[in-house]
């Protein structure tokens, strides 16, 4: 394997661990938990794994004996920096418990479990991937584990390999599947534990016990570096407005964090748009007003951050999408027989009148992307919708109208960008390298403690890593019921940007200043070597959330 000088240097980096994970430990149980919502329904669906207590580990003297256990691991969903270190922490934790323990990786995601495609992960393999980005050690995939046939097929290979525990590393959908799998295996006494690990650069998998999902730290630092580069170019040329779309399908955490790091002129937060019941025209008018005000002072340039999922937060569009989902779920067979060129007309005829009017008012490309292209979970593929271009073009039209009315006399030249894949496989920051290694090690201890249906949890993450608190929470604690493909299903409740939360309040406090002034910050690249205050710092989001707690 060819490696860069940085990767060679990073291979020797030893991630820091919480004190409780360095030796023998004891399990401390908290109070019984309940689901995020719909408690009676969730309890009925998960009778064997509902109401379990949250736990944390505390160090004790001596050793913690462990029987031999084979473990399987799956990387599920989109990539996030640090996945390899979760596997490294899991591998090292299992071997520390008992050198005879073995770890098997299922290839290309959950599909590898169902199709019986796997490899044994060895120390040489792990050493090759320590502190590196990507998921290429075993690959990832988006197969959903949701049917009894899949569970039973997976159990066949687990039994064949004598695997007693399965760790699923993924986002909200993947961990929901892990919860369902844990419940099923428990209900049939399969003798297989299932543990989840919180992964997603979107930052929407968190709660009181899961402070952040891994990859968010690294990805937002990568995006902020490039946004800073663009801002510096913008401030040098002084002739372009840059519209920058950032990943985050269901929440605007990435956009908010990047705004706090780089201080752009305009930042759109989807959750605020929804709370204020704003229309697409409201958004366009706001952006155009900032452009016009700066132009009045000779500043015909600036930056605008747009969250990937913005279009879904606009209440009228959200109602349209809900209507589309319900209609297509009911008329799926009939819809698939319609010629592709006639599908938009068919859809408009079958929507509620107010939704049909909005649907027909959208550019054909946007309408097609809303209606025709879905991901494996049935969601609109908002990353395919060029929201940043749509808003920029509509701002241009608005400014042209104002110019005719004598309300605007500036120049408006556009550049647009989408930063998504650039951040998903970056080499993890020191924070993510440490955090992920701790999550993997925590998962190994949850297995040793005999837990199932739990998600690995590492808290107190703005303190030095030695003071982090490792443990686990029942995944059922995070569930609620939501409509998916026309049916109510248990899913992990997404954590959205809280408009009363400290990170948004900090942004809101400075927003007017950033709109008017050129207050850009240029964060530069991630630092791996040097003072801890530079190399080990967490995101501004995490810092602000912890300041509020204190």
C-alpha cells in the first residue's frame, strides 16, 4: 500500500483514551430510560430492549476477566472521518480483554452480512489504517436491515463464524436498523449482541448522552478551510458573490458550525426558515437585501452559506414533499407505468391543489428532483438539487427588478460551489481520531458487559480526553415514530439546530455585523502536530454547548 508522508507520520499517533478505558472497570447503571416520543408504541414494538438503563464505566483496581468472543463489525451509510479508528479501538479493546478474541468485517456495509461476504480483520490490517480517513478497510453500503429474512440470513453466517456480538457503525437510519436487529435477536434468543456507534458528518445524531457524532469535527474543519480560502479570494478580487452549499440533508449543523468558524456575510439556517414560516421569496428577498446594502457602499462581493436540505425546511415545500411521498406510496405501481416525460404532469394532477400550484411553479429540474429521484430510504435526494444556484439565480432576478425601480445600482456576479464529498473521507482531526478510538474501545467494553441494543457513548468531550466519560445508552431511548414510505415506523429522532441553543444564539448575535462588514476568518487546514490548544480543539458548536451547561 502506497502511503503519503502525512499518513506515515499519523500511523504512529496513539489516540488518547478516557481514564476508565485504560484498565479494569465497573459498570454503573443509571435510571431506566424511555423513548424520545411515542413511548407506549415504541415499548410495544421493542419489549425486550425497551426501558434499559443508561450506563457509564468507572475505573477499578485489578483486571477484568473476559471469555473468548468473536465479534463482527459493519460500516453502514456514507463515509465519515474516523471510521477506521472506531475499528482500531474495537480491535484493540477486544484483544486487550482476551488475545483469543477475533474480529470479522462484513464487506460493503450491511449487505455483506446478508450475502455472507466478510474478512477477518488482523493486526496488520488495522495498523495499516490507523488514523486514516475513509471506510476502505472493509467498505460501506446502504442496504437496510429491516426484514426477518435478512436477519435470519445474517444469523446463519454469525453462527457459522461463532460471532457473539455485532457492532454497526452508522448514522440514524443505520442505528435504527441496529436497534431492530438487537430486538429480533433477543426475542429469539439468538445469543448475538448488537451495539451501535454514532456516525454522521451531518451532526444530527446526538442527544444528552451522545454529545456529537463522529466525523462532524473533521468535516466542518475541512469545509471551513475551503470556505476561508474562497473568502480570501473573494476579498482579494472583490467582484463575486459566492453561494456555497454544504452537506446536511435533514439539519443545518454543518452550515452553522462553518459560519461560526468563517463568519460569512449570509448564512441560511433551515430550522429558522421553518420556524419563521418563510417562503422561497422571503429567503431570496433577504439575501438580495444584504447584497444591495453592501453594494450601496461599493462592496459588490460576499459569501452565502446554504444548507443542503434548505428546500425541505421551507414549510410550503415541506407540505408538498409530504403530499408527494404519500401519493407516490399509494400510486407507486401506476406511477411507474407512466412515461417519464409525462410523469410531472401526472404528479401535478394527483396532488392537492395548493401543492400542485407550487409544484408547477418550480423549475422543471427542481420539480423532477423532488418527485423522481429518491434514495434507498425513500428520501428526496436533496444533494442533487442545486439549491445554491436556484437561490443565486432568483436573487439576480430580484436585483434586476430593483434596478429597474431605482432601488439598486450595484454589480452582481455569481460563483457557486457544493462542498460535500470533499469532507467525508478526510484524515481525521486529533479530536475525531481520539473520539472514534474511544467509541470503538467503549463498544468492546459494552460487549464484555453483555449489553445489547446499546449505542456507545463518550461524554465530557470538551475536557482533556483523559476526563472523557465512556458508557452506553439504549438505542430505544432515541426512537420516535415517523412516516416513511407512507407508513409509521420507529426511527431515531433527528437532532435539529436548536434556535434557543448556544451555537445559534452566538451566530444570531453577530449576524447583522457579518452581513454589513467583511469580517471573514480564514481557519486554514487541520493541524495534527503542535500545541494542544490548536491541534486538539473541538468544534465551536461543542464548545458553546458545554459553556451553556457550565
